[in-house]
C-alpha cells in the first residue's frame, strides 16, 4: 500500500504531543507559502551615546583568544575589541581594515600593507610584527586554532617591512584572503600574542578596536569600555560602557529583556518566548540577513542513509514550510541549497540562475517513493541524533521521522546530552551508530565555496566521506577569476544538492531584540566580526 505524507496539521499534533506546541496559526495543506521575510542589515541610527548598555549572551564565553573563538558568544564580544586585517561590513562587503590594502602579486603570495597611525589600547603603535605574530599563532599545532581550514594552505607568514606582512601559500587559495575579514585575521599585540593565558578572564586581550577590555567576572559579566583614542572616526563607539551578561536560560533571558534588566540580545535560534518579545511594549525584534542555515548533516558511511537515493527521497518528501512555521515560528525561509543568496558576493547572476535551476523546496512524494523503490526499499533503521533540551532539534526530528515513516523508512531518534553534542563535530567515535545530526551551520565570508569546502576529501567536516566534488573544490579554491570560480562552484552546488550530501532545510536569520531605549546595533550576520556595538546608543 502506498503511504501518503502526513499533512501539516497532523505533524503539528505530533509536535504538540512531544511538548513543542506551535505558536502560530498553521496553514492548511496546499496554502501558499509565507511571504518573504523583511531581513535587515541596519537599525535606526542612535541619537547619542549612553553611559551604559547591558547586553546578554546565550552562554559565557570559553575564551577571548581570537584563534579559539569560533562561536556566537565569543565573537559577539571580540568583534568590538579585536580588529582584523580586512573588514566584513553589515551588507556583506569586504573592505580594508587594519590593512589599508591587500596585494596578490602571484597566485601564492598575499602582501598586506598595514595601516599607519593605529594604536593598541596601551598606546603602542600597531606594526607588521604584531600582525605577523597574531597570524603565526594559527600555524602552531600546540595552540589549536579553530580557523585551521583557512590556514592549511599557508607555507609561511613574515613581516617583510615595518608595515608590511607577506603570506606565502603552498598553493593558490581564494578563501585565505577573504578569511582575513573574520576573526581568523584578528590582530592582538605581539606582547599579548606570546601570553599562554591570552583571552582568559585574568589576562584578557590587547587590541585596537572601538571598545577596550575592562574585566571579566566568571559566572557573572564581562565589561568593555569606550576607546576614546580609536583610529576610525566612522566607527567610534557612542556609548561609554558595554556590559555583557551570561543568562543562558531562555525563559530568564526573555524576562530580563522584557523587563529592561538587559537592553538587547542576539538569538541564533528563535527562543520559545519569541512571541512574547514580538509583542513586548518595552522593545522590538529585528530579523537580519544571515549566512546561517539549519541543516541535517550526513554522517553515514554505510546503511540506507549512505545511499544518495534514500537521502534524496527523504528530502523530496519533507515539508520545509512546515519546519519554518512550526519549528521556527515563521522566521526561517525554506532553502533548496546549503549556500543561500547572502553568500553570492560575486557573479550574482550566475549563482541566481544556478539556484533557480535546482529542484524547488516543495514536496514531490511520487518521486520520493520512486527513489526508495530504486534503492531497494531499505528496512534498516536510520538514526538521527538530536541535542538534548533543544526544542528545535526535537521538533524537526519528529517532522522528519513522521515524513520518513509515511514513506516506509524506519527512523530512530537518539538524544545526545547538550554537553556531549559538540563531540559529534570533532570525534568520529562520537558519531558511531549515528547516520545524521542537526546543525545551525554557517560559513564566514560571502562566497558559496566557503560552505562547499566542507566536502574536501579528508576534511574534518566531511563526516560521511562524500567523494564527488573534491577535485572541483580544489580547482575552485585556486580560481582567482570570479567567473571561472562561479562556474566551478555552481557545478559543485548542483552535485551536492542532487546527492543531498547534507540536507538543506531552512535559512536562519539573525534575531535581534533591543529595548526601545537603545538602537544602532548591526542586525545582520557580520555582527560576529564587525564592531556592531560601536553605533549602539540612545534611540
């Protein structure tokens, strides 16, 4: 007997039964999809600064060491203190930063001319020695950089003049220079770069940004102060003090925002209390353009989910609009490829045409059933890991489980405690017995290649050893010509999407809440690497 996919109303009941009741009215099957979201890159300009702004983080940072800060809370703080050689702007452009220019005299050479007149907070002038010392830390295995994917092609880094740094690559690599606009290119003073406890509460950092490090009370708060000697008047901080709190419990955080105890917060996933924040009389919610997406990462090297036909069948049967409405409260648009429009920093027309040619993110149950028949109608279970105490994981997994079972697939859900979930990304043993797991994944620069590089052979992120695009990724990373690179990358995208190497689900906007007394924060994804709080002040 042919089984039909469960309608949205039934899926909503499934979610309600597991404790995740939807907060919005659901559309009936066949209704039009939600209108496009209004995603911003700026908020109204502040009239003047404030003496103090209090901001909440989703958790307490583990460190402020730039080479080991590759996550939301850490980068939210660091972006206001430690500047990079280049700057990723709120509208996803890359412009000069601490390097006033970047030259590429040969395919394997980058020469950075360091900006004169920039001073660290202690009054010492920035030199090439500071830049070289900061970047070389990524090459030291003992320090354990989290930005290694951008440095594996680097042969050497050296100061070749008082204000000039030369980076020699082992092979051409278009992503290296773009990464200098992220925390991968962040600069600390050479003196601090040598400190073993750099980024700890007792040591902090020594940088050049519009806010200075003042102190960190573990378990309580972290304080920054305005740098009145900052070099760039366009990004001089308006407010005097910025205090970060670490309220991790969502309910407590939402209540603190609504009461005015804290002035603002970025959310990378919609909190359960998003409806309360939207209806709040003390502040407002802004959705920002983003590079973040919700995806099901493939980890299976054998069994049903290792078969691209099975993955495609499940993907074709899935109602992504239901995930948007039920799981993400209408904030997350369905996505047909891993890299969405905000990644198209060059050759936009080429990427738009390639994206439009991909299968739409609507259900095709007949095709899904046909693919499963071609795959032999597998009966072995597919195990999907979810993070404990994460409603978005549980709700999405239940939607996929219901979809799979309606097709005749047996899907099992394995709950991994929150403190162990991160091991799935780094430890193959932790992934044993797991076919797939959810992630809020993001690239760092406006180039789709930054996402598809995860499928390089031998990469720590190629969890299922997907082999089909390795050669083209290497060619694309060596292609400095934008048109040639776009042609390669769109081909990679087509293959990855067809094989559902990872399953694209939904684009995740930045969710910014600000009290009505403040304005000026950057609402888009570059807030992680751009001094987003410099313009923060009185509404």
